[in-house]
C-alpha cells in the first residue's frame, strides 16, 4: 500500500473500552474516539480545528462543522467556499450538507455569495422542517439568519476563469486537480458520530449544476448504528451509485470500512467503463472509529487525527497503470 505520512504518526492502540451509556458503540468494542477524518491535504486544517473542539468535549457536529468552515473560509483553497473555481458563467456556486448519527440532516445547493454553506446547512437542519434549500431560497434563508453576503470570486479565481474562457474547454470528466471537496467524519467523547461535506463543485460546470456533495446518501451518509461515509470526485458517478449510503450499507452487512469503500468503487467501475481521468474517492468510519478509504485513481489523500494517530495518508486505489 502506498502511504504518505507526516507529522506524529503512531499505530492506533487499544486506549479504552467503550462504557459510556450514551455511546452508540457496542460495549465490547475497542474505543478509538474521539477521532476525526477529512478528505485531501486540506483535511489537516479541518482536523486541527475539529479535534481541538472534540478534546474540549464539544459534539462531533460542532467539530465537523467548524472543521470544514476553516477550509471554506480559506481563499487559497480553490475547490471549497470563498476562492472556489466558478462555473462557466463565472459564478461561484456552493453545495454542502451535514448529518448526525440520529439521521438529522440539512443541506444547501447552488448557494451564491455566502462563504460558509456548511453553517447554512446546519441551520436548515436545526431551524426548518426541511432538509435542503437551494439557490435564491437558500441565500434568502442565510441572509435572514445573519449570514453576510460576500463576493466569493477572488482575484485569483477570476484570473483562472479568464484563462479558461480562452478555450472554454469543458470536459465533464474529472480533472484530478480541480476537485477537492472537503468531507469530514468525526466521533466525539460520547461516542456519537457526525459528518459534513462542502464544495464549490466541478470547476467550469454548467450554471445550475449540482453534484453529489449536498445530497444525503450520495456525498455523505451517517447512521449511528453503523458508521458514516463520504465521497469526493466526479459527483455524477457518486449520485448514480448512491455512493456514501451504499458504503454504509456494506458496513452494516459486515464489511470493514476499507472493504466497504472498495466494494462500492468496484461497483461504480462496473457501470462506468470510461475511466480516463475519472476520479472518485470514498472515506468511511465505523461507529467504533475504524477507518477506510479507497479511490478509483491514484492521488486521493485523507487526514486522520485521534489521541494516538495524526497522519496524512494516500488512499489505496483501483486503477494501476
Ligand atoms: C462534485 N463531488 O461537485 C464534487 C466535487 C468534488 O473533490 O468532490 N471534489 O462533483
């Protein structure tokens, strides 16, 4: 296995036996939490913020929300939040969702001018009878809830857009460099899991296009009885296979998180024969904090942080050239 690691890395060990009455983990399972895991290299920044909150006794929900907000708010990250690549009309449109172990969830899609879509998604979950708000309605809801309207197309993103306009070359297949959604899964001190997923979506997409990231069951799925999973990469393929929900189902029926990610990538590949440049990665965590990750192509990295492990690793992958 190809694994790139840095910082302090040590093996996950038996640290305690789950005994909390509110824990969703079985009483005899090995406790591996608090733990947090995020997609891609920028997952390190999300984990730093999120793990700090977990250690202060805050909920997994707070940890995943605040963790990914760190990345949404960083204009240097070109695939999430402010500074994200725009669509073919030069508009930055954002998608995000958040989910708790008990099935509560919220999402926003095609949201413009608001840099932290994940916080709006949480508000949708907590303050409305709905799960998803989109476009103008999502923006109106955000403004009513105190979010600030901001220009999300930074100077750097505008420059790239103008460069892109010269050819306007749009391929719906993924370019591995321009798709780096942040998804985060965490289990808090009480053994409760939550997840978050947020993105500016595919660069140069059609105006109005929404990918998998805000769709519960596609970009993210959490079931406290089993665990959680999230996706990154070409959203159309993830939606087609109900990706994250299927990874969780595979765990429900006995697969480890690693096996579950591999099973669903393999299933996806059976349906989609055009593998040129097409990347999807899944990341999974079971309710005990065991983790796994797998992608179609080389290059999908994820960051993991707990009391005993802090690493940035490259996931195993299917297509060996
Ligand atoms: C999308 N899945 O909009 C997102 C993009 C992505 O890593 O994940 N990038 O299709």
